[in-house]
């Protein structure tokens, strides 16, 4: 099916669940939140997407998609640290929320790449992952991420009435 291995099919299905959960979370709350089942679903399916992606080597050995998986796991860890500590001080909640949005952006990079280089079957939109159109699409998605992150931070500040100031290292978040 579209040149996917069995692991590739499982990986794709899991990633589609993660993307769907994120889209619903964004439409409901404007952000991915860990305090509800939808946020938890997103986080765990994103972790599983990364882990299953590490076993896919259709284009040789460890490559850019694998590096993106490692980066995604690092950003998820940063979000978890921000959620559980005051490492980022008054910015902790913003770091958490924006980090989850960044991981969604990371989902979109291979999602658009794989979709545009595989579909329609037999005559894909783009010839390969190095097509210049993909750089434009990634740049546009980055712009959307930056605007959305700015909106999320402003909204969080309005909701909490906080103004970021000092950094309090590793104090528990209240």
C-alpha cells in the first residue's frame, strides 16, 4: 500500500491519530493540554509515532526523519519539565503549551512530505522529498506556528494575569 511496510502502516495510523487529536484540541481549547484525555492521547501517540518511526529505514540508515523523531522526543521532554517544575519561571506554562505546538509542527513536516511524494498514487504531486515546494510549505507552516505560538502565549497571559519575570529554578509548579 503506497510503498509502506507493515511498520510504516502502523506508524502512519498512529501518527494520524496524533494529528487528529491535536486538531481537535486546537479547535476546542486553542492548545494541547495535558490535563485531559485528548491531550494525553496526543502525547502518547506522538511518542509512539517517534518510536515506530525509528524502525523505518526505507531510504537507507538513520536520516532526517529519525533526527526529527529524536528532536520531537526532546521537545516533549521540555514540555513535561515545564509542566512539572518552575525551571522556566513565569514562562513555564507558555513553554509547555508552545512546546506541544512545536511537536505538532514536527508532525506536519513528514506528513506533508510523505503525502505529496506518494499521492496521488502513480502520479504524486512532487517527485521527491528534496522538491523546492516542500521548503516553501515548511516555511509557511513555520510562519503559522510562530503566529499561533504568539497567540497562545498572549492568551495564556490574559487567562492567568501573569507577567513573566524571574526564573525560579526547579521549584514545583502550583
